[in-house]
């Protein structure tokens, strides 16, 4: 029998648990979610096992968001017998399974009141597992399905899967209430000018501005060569980390093969520093084409309403290709964009084993922009992820 959940307070105190991985996508999503909830009056504790990315991602923090440096869901700077108080809502993100450790510590330190089952029935919060974003059909089927724990400190407790997604039958996408208003007041020339000036460049309406946030796509060389021979000037803003390393490695490779190799004047490559989440949004709003990767930047690219090329985190079993196919079908991608995304996500080994894979096509920004605007406008009509989480917690608390 499921134990009764704890009554939800009007303020909804939330505990969000995050296991940081090397590409910072998890912490990016978790921080945006925490801020979305806090902006709606919720008190949020974000439990993170590596707080260092927040020093550049969100250096100013956010009101009503407390960041807790933790290890496996427990505070690093407090003794193991610390008496923790659970929030009204627990959110394990991406299967990190940190909440169970907090539950166990509280159970150990809860004064005995008779039966342990009785103790648990008075403290159980709403407990969710926020899953990865996918357009695959199982997201609708699995959204909010329960999982009952049959052993351990949480025996009898119910945890539910919560799937973000692209349809009304899923949990929606992260989106701030004031996003559209901020976009309307944004001036891309003002924002881009300082970056351009540092490289002795000036803003020009005739230049195609492109952002590059990627892993190491095999089609990167095709893109660089295409921009190098394009008739109109292009400016490539390369983000810090793996994207910068990939571009620099490619250019070094070209120089080794051809010592006299130089980038043509019509292509400028600018390596930009790590950006706050707000400035990353500004970068996407400023560019005519955005190359994004993972989950958080895909959502931000959708809201930017600019043409985008998405690189999915590659999985060794090839499962990311099914994920890409579902996304392309959902967005009703035009043929040229579909070709571009398939080519951008094909590894060198896959291309070697399958010579029929398409090459990265010529940029078709007008068609891709129409597709991006259509997708963004459609998804803006749906409730956002934070709103759906709040509604679910209030209903099930």
C-alpha cells in the first residue's frame, strides 16, 4: 500500500538533485528549472555534486535558489548525522538517484514514534524523476507513470517519471514567462559589437553570423570549407570547450596537409569565452544560424526562432539516431534541413560503413528559418515544464 504523501505547503519547497556530467547539459537544465520555479515564488534547493560550472554559468545566482554542494545527494560540509528536512517536492534529474540518500539520512535521524511505516507516511513528499528530452512516442506513454519502492528507507514510497516533451501529453519544455518580452527588446547589433570589436571587425547586415556549439562532428570540415568558399562573408562564433578544440584541431590538420593554408577573408572565426546562460541565449538570438548540441541548448535554439542544426549526444549503441528521427518527424523538417541534421549527426565511422549517408548540404537559411519559426510558434502554445511540474505537484500533494 502506498503511504500518504506529505501535504504541500502553499510555497512549495523544492529539492532538485543534479549529477554533473562532463558536457554540463544536466546542470544547465537543472539551473534553468530552479530559476523558473523560483521566479514563480517557489523556494528551491539545488543539490549539485559539482558546483564549479555555476561560477561561469550563473555567477550572480538567483533569488530563492539555494545551491548545496553535495556528494551523492548529501551535503559535503556537514556530518553524516545531520538531521535533514525534506522539501515538499523531490526531483531526481536524469536518473541521478540522489534523493534516496537524503531520505535514508532523515529516516535514520527521525525520532522513533512506533512503527517506521507510520513515520514515513507523515513525511513523504511528491517525488519525481525528471527524464531526458525526447520526441519519441514512449515519452507520452511513460509520462507520470509511478514506480513504487519495495525496499530500503523509501519502502512503500511512490516515485513518478516526468518526461519533458514536445506534445501536450508530456511535461513540456523549459520556458520563462518573460521570454518573448525580452526577445522583443533585444538588439543583436549592440550585443555582438563588443565581440566583433575585439577582433577588429564591425557589424554588418550583409554578414551571416553563425554560432557553433558542438561536440566533434565529422561534417565540421565540410561546413568550414563551405563557409570558406561562400560568396557572402560569414562570421563563426565558436563556443568555449569542445567546439573550440574541434575547430582548432581541424585548422591545424589543414595546415599540416597544406602549410600555406589560410582562412579566406570572407570567413572570420571568433573563439568566445564561456558564457552565462543569459548571454548564451543572447548569442542564439543574435545569429542567423545556430549549431547546438544536447538538450538545454536545443530548447534555447527553438525559442530563438532562428535556423538551427542540432547535434545529439552520440550513444555507442546508435540510439541517438532514433531520437533524431523522431525529432525530425515531430518538427516536420523540410528536406534540406533533414539532410543537414542527418549529415551533422553521422560519425566518421558510420560514414565509412555507409557511403550512402548524405553529405552536409549547402545552407538554406530562408527555408530553415521558416521551419524554425513554425516549430517555435507551435510549441509556445503549450504549457511550459515548470508550470506543468507545479500543477502536478499541487494536484498530487
